C-alpha cells in the first residue's frame, strides 16, 4: 500500500489549511479555544490561559507527520485564522474533526474544508475510508458532514466524553465516505 501522508497545506477557493505555528496561539486562544460556545462539543475544556493554548499548538506541531495532522484554517482573502482541522490516519482509514471560531459558523467554511481534506485523503491510494463522529446534539456538525459527502452510518452509544457537556460518555453519530 502507498504511504498515506498529507501535504503541508491544502487550498480551497476561500481557505488555506496549513501547518500550525506557535505564533497562532494568541489568536486561537482569543477567538475560540476559550469560548464555551465553540468548545461545547469538543474533547477539551475551554482554555483558561494562553499557556494552555501554546501547549496545544506545540503538541499539534510535534505530532505533524506522525499520521496526526492538525491544520490551521485561515481565510485566503484576509489571512485571518478561523479554526483548525484535524486528520488522524490509521493504516487504510482516516478520521477527521474540526473547530471554527463562532463568527465563521454557518458560512460553509467547515464543509469546504472537509470536502478538500476528504479529496486530498482519497488522492492517497492507501486510504479507503474517511469517517467523523459528532455529538448527537450537534446538528450543525451533522449537516457539515452530510454536505461534505459523508453518509450517516449510525449512532455510537456512550462513544466520547465532551467534558463541557457531560462528565459521562455521550452518544455520537458516525458518518463516513468510502471508495
């Protein structure tokens, strides 16, 4: 099977997904990492300090090219950092996830990024499945995944802990696309 690496950047009509930089940390902290609306359905608590966000960025950079890719999502027009997009590759399959600052919600950016990442993943002959999960209460994320071409597979009971919603595992919807 062909190696399943990812490029350093991915471009769409409106977005550039690129490797994160430590200099991104202040914007990440201020625009979404400390926002309880944004972090409601993620696996981390809202960041309480810039130090916490810097640690996240350092971890993202160190994991890059270890089959764990976190892209900073920025506007091609303004250069503004909008969120991040994660790709986790496990042999022949990949899982994706994303977070955007609230001011960018409802404008198609997450769908655009997801479509581009899926297309890039399928350029690798070794990838046959791309999947994502979202909390059953996160209807906006479910729409993003469907619009990106993924199909609903089912409900995963007690699948993941979203600590800002509950300290117990939550049910998630699973979506995928295969080739």
